[in-house]
C-alpha cells in the first residue's frame, strides 16, 4: 500500500483502518501532504497549511490509539476548514487582505467538535472575499482554466484533488451546492441550525449555514454527524435531537419515494446538456418524479433572499467597511450600498415571507420525500468569466433553511461534472440522505 493509495481512501475507510491499526494517521496525513505538494501549485486550494503541525497532530492521535485510550469517529482523519472558520492555532483571514495574518484566540464551535472526534485539522482552504462573490485564485482540479465555484472554493477543490477526504464549507446562497457540482463531489448543507455557526464569520444571521464536502454519501453523513449539536450561542440552533445522518444513508426506503420537480421561470438559464441530463435522471427514476409549475410567489423567493442578504451584509460589514472601504472589492462595495437602500420595513417584510416559505415547505414535504433540482446552470464556468457561477438554483432552498445535497451524477459536453440537487424537509436530513441513496442505486441499476 503506497502513500498515494491512502490519499484515495474515503473518510469512513480511513477512520476504520486507523481504528483497527491497519494504517496510521501519520501515514495518511503524509499521503495527503504529498498529494498537496504534487498538485496545489495549480489548484491553489489552501490559504494556510503547516505540514509540521498536521503531522504533529497525527502522531499524537496515533499515540492515543496505541495507548488504548478512547478514540473518536474521525480519529486521525484529515479535514480542511474554510478560511472563515476560527482556529486558535492557525490564522483565519476570511479571504481578505484586511485580515491578513489574523489569529483568533479560540476555536469555532465546529472545530471543537472535530477535535473531540479526533480529526486532524490540516489547514485553511481558500474562500472568496468574506465568503461573498469576489473570487479567490483557486482553480478547478478537473480543468485549471475553470472555477471550482464559490464561496467555498478551496474546500471543494481540496476534496476533488484528494488533498483531504473531508472539508468544511458554508452556504448563504449556493456556496456548498454549486462548488460541489462544479468539482464533481458530494456537497451537503443540512437543515438550518443543525451545525453551530459560532466562530464562523457572519454575513447573514438569517441565511448562513455550515456544510461540507466529501467523495461519498457515507463520508458526508459521517462528517455532519460529528458536527451536529445544539449551541445556545447561535440564534439559529435548535434545542432538539439531531437526525442520524449515517444511519439515514445506510437505511433502505420503506416504499419508493415520491419526488417533485418544480419548473421555475429561471430554468431558461440551464445549459442544454444540463436539461438533457436532468430529464434523463427523471426518466431513470421510473415515474417517481412529478413535475409542477412553480407559482409566482415561489419563483419570487429568490428576490426575497436577495433583500435579506443585502440588508444583513450591510449590517455585518459596518465596522469593516467604515475602516477599510478602499480595500473592499467592487462586488462587496455594491452589496453594502444596495443594503443601505433597503428600508427596515422592506427587510421585515422579507423576513415574514421567509417564515411563510418555511411553513409552506413543511406542508409540502408531507406529500413528497424530496425535491429534485439543478445544482448549477451547467459545467464550471471559465475563470475568465470573473465570477464563480450562478447560484439561482440554490437560493429558494437556502432561504427556507432546507437540507440540500449535491449528487455528482451528470457529465457535460466538455466532460466536466454537473451535479443534481436533492432538497428535503427541514430537520429530516436523514430521510433526504436515505432518498439520495435510493436515487443513486436506482440510476445505477438503469445503467446495467
């Protein structure tokens, strides 16, 4: 078994192999570091990486295992963190020169959970400026002339390039689902409030979610299980038991699921090969997908999302913008300016619509197990476009706080991946993952 072989291990495989002593965390981390050394000059996924610190963590975790002490669900497994997640032993620079070298005093709550589970914190992956729109210099590992998507650019790229089996991202619009689609990996944004946002840079208290990237459904479920917990310091966090994600992935559906497809007015933004691929998926699911036309109110939720996002970006960026306006990108300056033009009444109206949308979908999922939707308009866009892609197919579900998953099922005309998005009922993430497993198996059987 070579070091390169280890970089291809899934998180579930790695954790089990370390637990049983078949491999060491040190060997796994060395394999990942070798992979990074080999490819990151072109991918540029990492904002901060200290090989010595990563190896020290791995050796200590190996020592703990050999001593017969308790080990966690991710013991010895490397994880990358989006560079808006605070770490007390690594800088968190938020994708901006304004915070170059910034060193937090404490870990984010999710980092505490990762450490408790025995994960090796490999380093910080690159993000767009303040997890908004201005691109980082990260490239798509599958085609270096194209974007990996944003804002979780480095996290998606690092998992695709096999730098790490798992990485943390965040989503306020489409920043997990779209990069996963562009990079051909699994991206999962669980229900709002499932994962604590304490210690994660905030752009929108109403819309920000934490999610992750992996190369398998089981891996993304395992990661989410480790991160899920109640946090009274996070206003979105709910004081109720969390769904068991890994159990959901491994469960059989009691009956074949009912899946909805909604035709939105903005579906005309889809590339031709994306439309053809999605139609093939619908056909392959054997009549389990029912198509509907989205109502005008449902279609307008993307504008409600924009109102809330722009208003809350302005609020959260007040101190930074007042002190560092010239250092902000034009995209961020424009968003802050738009926010100043939104009245409190308009903002409160948008929040009321968001709450009604949550109620609507709570009722909707009494009839359907999932909604099938595009994850992106098509293949990853060229870097020359100057942006990280269109997030329109993610905004409705993010606004409603629903669990969303990218399945890497399709390939476009340039042989690049196109993801398929599944959306589930709030706080029924395990049911969504169970349905996703069924979808994958059913489509695989159709190809045989």
